C-alpha cells in the first residue's frame, strides 16, 4: 500500500457523530496516556480558556505513544505541490494574496512566514460577525486498547464545528447533535504579544520538562502544543500570525518534501520528528497559506514500555489527520457559509 492509498482509505468511512460512551472512553484514554494531547486538540471544548494539552507526568520512562488519542494521518509522496494565482505576462508566478511572494517555498521558515503574512492580511469581517470552521478528524478505533497498532486498524470520523466571534470575545461549539453552546472565549496566547521569541519561551515553560529546551522529547511536546494553539486560535488574526512566527524558531521544524493531499486539497506540510519514529505535521493551504489542519504518523516501527505496559506501533500507522474542510465568515453562531 502506498502513501496515497493510505489517504484514500483514511477518508473512505462516512462521518458519524460519536455517542456519549465513545466520548467518555476517548477522553479517559487521553488523560491516562503520556502524550494524549491529540484528544485535547480534536475534541476538547473551547469554552473559556482552552483545555491544557499536557497531563502531569514524569519526564521520561512513561509511554510516549499517543495511544487512545483521537488520531489519523498519512505519509507524503515525492514532491511538494503548490498552486498559485497563475502567471503574469512574463510567465512569472502571480501571488494569490497581494504582498506575499508567489512560487514554491524553500523551507519551513519561509512557509510559516507566508502563513503569518496571510493571517495578518486577511479581510476583516464586519463588527458582530463570526468566523466558522469545520474540522474533520480521522482516528483509529480502539487504539487505547491495542497493544500493537498497525496501518490496518479501522478508522472512524468525527466532525468538529466551531464559531468564533470576530472580536475574540465568544466561541460556540456543537457538543451534541442540535445543541449549540455559546460561551466566553479567552486565548491561551496573551493578547497583544507580538514577539515570537517571547512566545516560544512561554510555550516551553508550559510543557513538562520545559526547563530542558534541548531535550528532543520536550521539543516534540512544544511542537504539539503549537498545533493545539493554532487549532483553537481565532482564525486569520494577529494571534495566529505570531504563533506561526514563533513555531518557525523551534529547532527541528522542517518542510515536508512530499505531495500532500489533505482530504482532496493540496497542502504544504511543516513538521518535526520526535524520537526518530513519530512525525507530527502542520498543514497549510498550498494556495493561500491559511491554516488547514494537522496530521501525525509513525515513520518507523516503535516499541515503548511504561508504567502501563508495553506497546508497539508499526511503521505507517495512522495517528492523526485533522483537516479544516470548511470555513468562512457568517452573521451568527450556528450558521454555515
């Protein structure tokens, strides 16, 4: 099975809404897993302050596999796909967004800088309007019970719909079919912060072992926390822009050289590999550089032994695929573009 076949299989099952028992089991598994933040990113409610990504845990010696977390992902193929706004009269690439260079990016830092510029230059909605985003999550069924995870594990789908008031004061989510919950919103990123170095230092301070900034496991946790913050941040905003710029300064973040197809949409991926086996990635729209989602995959076989036993994860096993499949500006929460 090649990489693109894995993607097609990952999206073959129709979406379903998980029941209360499924939600409870997934959340319980996430709390007990050392790196179960994928659940927080995929299903934690965004009312008030976003849920913290990290459970308390020893720095080392515990299971580092994100077993039981909401997860699904795919690998990349050969070349990065980027489509722009066509060409000018001289055959040169025409930028899609004025002021943002056209053409392929050379590295992760360049991709993230363009994403930050796009977030800053996005058209502002009218007062009282709302940003809407729909995220489709794919993750393995029963991963928290499996002692051996393989690429053949069945996957399920969860749809997550969120509305943010454009002034950043409220957020709305659908917690169960037909029930819209609206509440206050407070970003985990302090308002007015514009210094990427200061933000990166702050995020290190929030993760277990953050006083060891050269530790690869700690850096992996920091990278995952960036993904969580970008998922929950107000779209197309200065907050999102400074997150992109701070992430570009994290050691080990690289441009993924591959043909990225995120649920039928061409994407750019920047990511990093933790402990040599787990690759986590941030997905950007290949055309507009807008935030598109995240994915995670085991890039080689891995065995981990911790306080809760021994687990194996086989190369190619899907861990997370979360893609923003719809977005736009609406007049009220509950409305879709």
